[in-house]
C-alpha cells in the first residue's frame, strides 16, 4: 500500500509538471516541485510526531492465559503507584530460589504473553515478578515514559517491602522496550544484576534507524536513553541480542555492551526479535544458566 501511494503521488507530480512545462512555465514547474516535496515532507513529519505514542505503546487488554495453565503456582498482585494508578502483576515463586527476577516486558501485548519465559525462570529456580505497565492488561491509566518507570519502581518496592526481598537478590530483566526501562531503573536502585535482551540504545536512535530521511531527533517525544543509563549501572550486566533481529538492530546491543561497566557479558541469541527465544529455547535457557552460574 505504501509503494502504491508513493507511485500515485509521484505520477500526479509528473503529470502536473509536464503540463506546466508544455505551457513554457519552467520556473513554475520548479516551484511546484519544491512546494509539493516540502508539503509532503512536512506532512509526514507531522504525522510521525503525532503517531509516536501509538507506535511505541501497543498494549492489549484482558488475559487469555495465566501461569496456572503452565503448571505454575502464582500470586495475583495488585500494586498502587505513588501517582494513584492500579497495576496488575503476577508473582511466580520457585522452590529453593535464591534470586528474584523483576521482569520488564516489551511494548506490545501484556504479561499473559510472557508465560514461556516465566516457566523458564521457574525451571532455573528463580522467583519472578512481572508487572503490566499502566494501560496494559488489567492495569489502569495510559502508558507514558515517566509512568512506565514509576510502575517498575513500584514493583521493586513491593518485592522489598511485601516479600522481604533483599536488593542483592533482585535481578532486573528487560526485553526490547523493557530493556530501556530496566536499565534506567537499575542505575538508581542498584540490584544484584541487570539483563537486557534485544534492547535499543535510545528511542531517538530507533526513530533515526527507521526514518533516516526525517528529522526525528528534533521532534521526538520520548527519551528512553538506555545508553546513558547503562553507563551508570553498578551491578553485573548481561546483554543478549541476535544478529537476526529485524526490529532492533544487532549493533544497538553491541553499543549497549560496549558502554556498560565491568563486570559484563554479551550473549548472542539466534532468530528474529519476537520468535528467537521460542525457536532457540534451549540456547536461551543456557545463556541464562551460564550467567547465573
């Protein structure tokens, strides 16, 4: 559809310019071309500016599945944020667990779409708290950058206060958008470890990657600067990324790893952004196990 639209647009420009040219109005042709190109450029920029939030946050409501369907005992948790939002979360305990993962999921769906990962954590004897950001699943409100950070900090405080979890037992884990959230939170709370999977360096960098011909850095409404946050992290870091990632470039994962302080580790996953962990589940589990060991 996008290709057809561009063909139609340039066909109209061509017809209009040809008619003007036949009339001997050469300067008029040039002015027409410049005016149309400028209008299209400004229009696309404005459209991208207005659509940023919808492009970034793609939540779904309702839970079709829960951990019980995967044979996992779990606790339904209701969290209240400092700014009055109600968040839905699941706490999945593992027998003999010495560490707890605080799971920051990606930009689409909700916590019910991460059950395979919850099961893997359980098999690795890791407790896990997974929180739906505001506007996702059964959580109230609408997602914002500041809001998603508050939401994960609320989950972190719940682990410490309600589950009596020592911060030295907490691993912050973020996937895709959640990687940026986890890194930003980690620099302030100093957990036991930080794992970033398929994460981007910043929201601006993602925009510039997809729209290199638009001035996205000038009108970006979000920051999510993972690169800046990772430089301030004081815990061990694991960066996981696939060279086959078609959504978040592999180079972003490498740049995050290069910026992270020691001790750090880089693990190469296989497969695409959304399917790699399922198509290579044994490799994915081994990456985690080796790092934990």
